[in-house]
């Protein structure tokens, strides 16, 4: 993912939407990825979960503040490489 930095203002508050299978260890993977790349990430305060209507999938919303372009790119790269993540918005 190439970020066009001139379109962003940093620091940049945003929501990440991450979806995956309900039976996968997605929450643990997200906490590890986001804690690695964000100094101020705290799962209990910044991460919420919502199951799908049939309970097959789960959607997480992470409230984050990105500090620079490289951080955005690193987080999306790590999320895309995670086998438990099916989709990131």
C-alpha cells in the first residue's frame, strides 16, 4: 500500500476495520500487530469486537492515531500478511 503523504495530515486519528473467522485467534494477532507499531495502543481502550449475524465471522474496530506514513504502511503490511485477517478496511 503506497500512501500519498500529501493527502494526509499527521498525526492522523482513524479507525481500522479488520475482519476474520470467528474461530481464529484474530484478537491476539491484532493486539500483537498494533502494539508492535503503536506506542500508545491499549486493547481494552482502543479495540472493539462485533460478531457477524451467523457467528461465522468477527469484525474488529481499532481506534488508532497514526504518526507518520511509514507507520501506516507497516501496519497495513502486517495486517495483510496475517493469516487470520480476511479483510482490512
